[in-house]
C-alpha cells in the first residue's frame, strides 16, 4: 500500500463518488480470474486493489468525522500493526 495513492484515491472519492472505486474493485477482481495472467500482473492488480480498499476505509473514517490526515494516519498505523504481528 502506498499512502500517496490512498490519499489521492480518497480525494477522488470526495470529488466524485465512491461507487467509481467500488466498480473498479469489482472489475479488477473479475480480471484476476483470467488464467493466463502472470504472477507479476497479479501482484500489480493486488497492489491496486489494496490501495482501493484502503481508500474506502479512509473514506469511511472521514464520513465518521475524522480529518483526512487523521484518517490516513490511523489507517496506516492499523496496517503497520497488522504487519508487525
């Protein structure tokens, strides 16, 4: 996951609609079912999906009243905490 990408996607959601991100997730998940994809391609799609899901989580926190900065920081702390365990 890349914080600048998640931040950009969070702003995209604010400017547009989270439905675009949800539809993108559905599309990318569907593409992962193609048997001829190489491992590297799957890794790229997985990274993009992680960032999209991250942006949705941050957006949820923002809707609950947190600032974008606080929501991003809390999300990354949760991610880092899950990696450390």
